[in-house]
């Protein structure tokens, strides 16, 4: 079972920052404390949210070019699946990993939800890619369920394809619905990481019913149903 | 010919409209945030509207091969609603920074009230802070006075005129706008505002410099094909193809590219509808198209 305890967060954060070769945004605001104390720095959520939005311009939207060495380093750090495709996505993932280690867990959870709610499709996409890398990732299931229900196909695919999050954290019902939705959208089911571990009699029944419904309507049957119907 | 409709409220339009627009050659649109016909009574409904303009509507448009950008603002009509106006204004510092937002707008005057003027000025300052151009709505009633006051406020604030697009012009307001450095938009409507033949006459009289046309189609009686239809009327009256293309493509593209977020190269590339998502190979297991070097297969992580 994949679990985020296998992720070396600090090492991953270092790797992403080094790869991007760009300064990370500073989510701290300096302010002067009392006269007796030196200037302190405080975490500022709005500054973080603005930088998170501005990451496309800071890091650029160009594709990543990862060498075999990069890929094996990522694998060593616990990331064994395709994580992201563009520089800004890498940057946003690095920002979230850093924030999770610096902000109180409850504060981080509400901030992540806010970033997701106010995020455009690119931002939301990056959050969904980051989910399996965050500490206590089971906290974020409701956000992930929302993506699983989305009609925005890029969001749905960010959750479903090459992402260990659903199979690790989803209960049966949302998992089953996600798989059926992927099937109906023509997404290759072999891109659902850990699907083989989540095969249940109920998922099989839903698949059999789906096939019957397609047959009754005179529609084609996706080839991938075989993956769900085998014993 | 390819067309750019830089003012259309697609939220109110159907998928049939998108299909017809693409069929007619409309490749890019800008959707300005405005009011929805019925007053809103919660800040949250504005926020969800903004979210739809930066996420859902571009996705809907992309399915039909149309690129969708937007402008965001507290609109002039609802600037008068003190229950929501301050809260909506506070949202803008986050939402104006989104990739899809290519201007602050629609801002300006409706009834020319003190509240409208205050938020007009505050949003001119926001546009300067976020380095965005502005889209200025001109009122339906007392239009000439409203236009004069808009131009005067832009000048008083010191907002760069070449970054201001004054919209919904008529025969009376266009000369006022062209005297400044501002750009002039025209909303071609079935009944009100401006129609095709009047627009042809204006182009013959004033030329193409800083002239933009749009459909401003929304939830009322309006026509999302007015840009290509007006181009056709121009063609029929002997206006050159080059001049038409300046008005229906180059001018809006040039104006809004001042945002730094409307990449003309990207706009001019056809959308690959098999991908649906900005070349992101995570989604379909396709590698991004290499521009150079030996990128192949699954290079993405």
C-alpha cells in the first residue's frame, strides 16, 4: 500500500527547488514587534495565496524536461509515478510541501481548501497532484471527492490518472464511482494507480450493470471493462 | 477569416452558440464580468461567478475550439449596492492575478453616482497595481456625459490612455474617445447600441486605428455572431480585407496583449481538441510537443 510516510518531503522539496532553479516566494511578512524585540517574521496566508496564484508567471508554464537521473532521484524520494508536466506545477507542489511543514495543520488544511476553491484550473490541478505528498493526506478526501465529481475533465484526470491518492484514501463508494466515471470518459484504467487493490464484488456488479445498460442502448462497450470483470 | 469577439457574456449562452461561433470563424473571446440581469445580494455569488469565468467557462469554450479569456471587476451597476460592493472589491486583489484575466472591467459609470465614481477610481488604481489594461463600460442613459466623465477621470488619475478601452461607443462618443489615446469599442446589437450599417459608416469615416467591435451578447436579445456579420457588412461595402482583419483580430489582440497574459502566439495556434488541457501530458499520457531537442515518450514525471 502506498502511503505518504514513504515520501521524503524534505528531500523532495529540495529536489523541486533545485530543479526549478528559481527563488521560491517568501510567504512571510516582516513586521516590527515591540521596541524591545527585534523584527519578527510572520506567516501571511494572503501573501501565500497570492504567490500560489502568481506561480505561473514566476516559474513559467513550460514543460519539464527530466533526465533519467532526475527520475531515479524522484523515485528514491518516494515519487514513483508521473507527478507533473510543467514548471509551474512543480513550483506549486513545492510551495505546498513547504507550507505544510511550516503552518499549523488546521491552518494548512483550511488554507489548502481556500487555494483550491479560489484556484483556476491550473492551480486546482497542481493541488490534486500534490495531495499524495502532503502529511496526513487523509484530511483532504472531501476536496478530492469534489474533483471526482467535476465535469471539468482536466481536474478529474488530475485526480484519477497517475495519482496514488484515490486508491490509498478513498472509501469504496467514491472509489467505485470514480472508476466508472473514468471508464465512461474513455480514460485508460491502467492509469489508475492501485486499482487492482480496490477491486471488490460491488465494483464488479456496477461494471456488469454498466455493460448491460450500454448493450440495451445499442452502444459500444469500452475494452477496459475486461480489467474490472476478471477474476 | 478568423475573428476575435472581445466582449461577450458566454455564461448566458448555449453550446449551440459556441458551435455556431466557431463555425463562423470566432477563435477567441473575452468575457467581461458584468451584472447578470438580476441584482446579486451576496458577495459569495460574485466569487462563484469569478471562479466560473476563470475555470469552467474557458473549459466549455475550449471544447468548441474557442479560446476564452475574461476581465474582472466590481461592475458599475452593482457598485451602488453597498451590501456587496466592499466585499466584491476585496476579492479582486486575488482574482485579478489569475492567468485568464486580461483586464479590469467592466468598470465605469451607469447612473453616474458618487459610489460608481469611487469604485471606478479605486479599480483604476488596482489596474495600475496589477499592470492590467481596463475595459470601460459607458452608460445607456446620458451616454455622452458619462463618456466625457470617464475620459476625464482616466486622465485625472494619470492612467495610461493606450491601456484603456472605452466600450459601447456611438456616433456621438467615438470622436471624443479618438481625441484621447484610448481605444474605442463598439457593441453591435440587434436593436440598441450600434448596428452593422452604422458601424460600416463609422469605419469609413474614422478608419481602423484603435477601433474594436464586439457583440456584447448576453442574456438579453443579442447575437453572438455580430462580429462576423459586421465584417461581412464591411466587406459588402468595399472595406478592404486588411482593414477588416485589423478591426476583428489585430486590434483586440494588440490591446489585450498589454496584459502580458494574452500570448498572441498561443492565441494564433489552433487548439488541439484531443488534449483539452493546455498541452499537459499527465492527462492523456501524451508527451508535450517538443519544440527542440530530443523529448520523446514519457519524459514527464
